[in-house]
């Protein structure tokens, strides 16, 4: 019989292989979907590819594939929507790094889009990625017309406003100049970070034709995962190096931004992460499907180093 540390090692290795395989699938499909660098206007297409193929974790599309597969769908029918999620995510990073927002020079270990190209090109690259995401879903012939509409609606709500990422970003910017309560902070992160993560899990389950109670449970699991992702992001901003992070650490503290560690202290933020991880795992126990990999994703987020 394996000890618990041997078990978690097996799980970690299994997950690493699974992650690598799914990353390769996603990257191949993104390469097929995105306009080539020699297609006019070349500056925008070069900028898109610069940011998309900069070595992101592909966490959202992998979560989407893993959820869809847990509910019985094959990777093939999930792949286009998974890529659409990564396009929306990359657009949000490009725009978040702009001087008018977070003003960052480093992302995914290389100069940000507006530094490598220019501001106008970076804005257009983000805009184009966002529209291409919706176009990709609308044109996916492997999915029924009804499913495409459901997915477009899900992603629109999650990425936009008032209930999605744009609303979270706006509230985050507005809160920079004043004190924030822990309840407010959690509300911002529910929109800015968790909304797209919830949509990733739900889109996988929608394609796999999960029941309404299953969809609801998957949404609750992903909401905890989104919160966990943000708490670990805040902790890494303090504890990680520029090499492992691929972006400038310590920015939150310098901007005097409200974060989990700044509101609660590092130790309490770590305890909060443990608790949120347990809550995510508890939701999975209510789902009568093979959720081992979804559990492993929660473990991975809790322990991530980048
Ligand atoms: C511009 C509408 C708009 C929204 C921006 C992405 C975002 C919203 C803000 C970035 C600020 C931030 C650090 C958010 C925390 C969560 C997050 C999105 C982290 C980056 O995602 P990762 O770690 O990045 O998945 P990779 O590069 O691995 O894809």
C-alpha cells in the first residue's frame, strides 16, 4: 500500500503528464486558429502570437478540458472553446499590462506586448483576440448551434460586465486609491479572476451535457478554485522571484494594493488558501463522476510556484 506522500507524488506525476499532453493539444489548435504572422496587418498578428505563445500555464483551457472529460466529452469537441478561453485570458493580460492599467513591462518572462510593439498595437491585439474567441465558438462545426449560443452567452457574461472580468477590473482600479474591506476584496476577485475560471469549468460541463445540478456543483467548485488561484497569486507576488514568476513580483505591495496577505498577513492568507482548497475538494465529493483530475488541479493550484 502506498503512503500518502507516495500517493501525492504519483498524482503529481500523472497530472504533469496530463498537463503537458493537453498543453500541446491547446497550443497546436491555437496555432491553427490564430492568423499567421505574414498575414496583413502583420504587426497585429505578430503581437497576438508574441503574447499567446509566451509560455502561459494554459490553466483555464486545461480546466475546461478536464471538466468536460470528467463529464464524458472527448477532447476534440472541447478544444475550440478551450482555445477561446485562452484567447480571452491573453487579451485580458495584454490590456491589464498597459500603462493606463497596471503598467507592466514583463509578462510570461518576456517584454509585455506594448513594450515589444507599441500601445496601439497592443490594444488592437487584445481587441482582436477577444473577437476571435467568440468567432471561434460561433464557427465550431463540431458543436450544435444551441450549444454554441449557450457557450457564447456563458463566456460573454464571464468576461464582461456587470457580472464578469471587466467589472472586476474596473472595481479593482477604482479601489486602488482607498481602503478595501475583506468582503469587497473577495467580491473583486470573484469577478476579476474567478468569473473566467468558473466559465472554463462550466463550458466543459455544458459541452458534455451535464445536468443542471452538476453544472451548479461544478460552478461552486470552480468558484473556490478561482479564489484559491487569487490567494496563491497574491502570496506569490510576495514570495516568488521574477525568474519563476515571469512577471515583476512585489508590485502589489509597492502600489499599496489590498491583497489577502496585506489584509490578513501571510500566515492567515496561507490558512485561508488551505480552507478554500478543502471547500473546493468537498464540492467535488458531491459530484458522482471521475473527479480525480479536478482534485489534482486544486492540489496543484494550492502548491503552485508560478
Ligand atoms: C483588462 C478587462 C481586463 C481584465 C484584466 C487578467 C486581469 C484582468 C488582471 C491581471 C491581474 C492579476 C494578477 C490577476 C490575478 C489572476 C490572474 C489573471 C493571473 C494571471 O493568470 P495566470 O497565472 O497567467 O494563469 P499565465 O501567464 O500562466 O496564463
